[in-house]
C-alpha cells in the first residue's frame, strides 16, 4: 500500500502544478481545470478504497471547483499522505491534539 500511496502523492503534486498553471493560463484553462478535477476525483476514489476511514476526514471536491481550490486540495492531501496521517491511529491522535488545543475557543469541556 505504501508504494501506491507514494505514487498517488506524485500524481497529486502533478495535479497541483497543473492547477497552478491553469490559474495563470490565458487559453485552455477550463480544460486544464476539468482535467485536474477529474484526476483528483480518481485519486480520492482510490484512496477511499485503500484507507477505510479516509472519507470521514476528507471531502471530495465539487465538479465545478476552481483551479485554486483544486491546487490547495491536492497539495493538502499530498501533505496529509506524506506525514503518514492516513494511518488511522496517528490521525486520531493528531485530531485529538488539535481539538484539545482549540477547545477553549469552542467552549468545549
């Protein structure tokens, strides 16, 4: 599974790069954005198959997402996977620490 996750991270980086290009491109930007969104959706579906808890923590992009949204989502997801947070135990611990650090802002006791 780790090898496949590394490959997906590489593709996510490509998606982020392409989406960044679409932000500044004058011609063909719509086609690039559509292609990036489709690639992101395929990666999202594959990760949902590989990591059972994935859909609980990561939402899919809408089909009409902007290039900037796709770029941010792809970079964030790649970072999430590289940090190993796709391992449920590690992610649960990190979420607990995040919740604990912001609990006073949310009035959680």
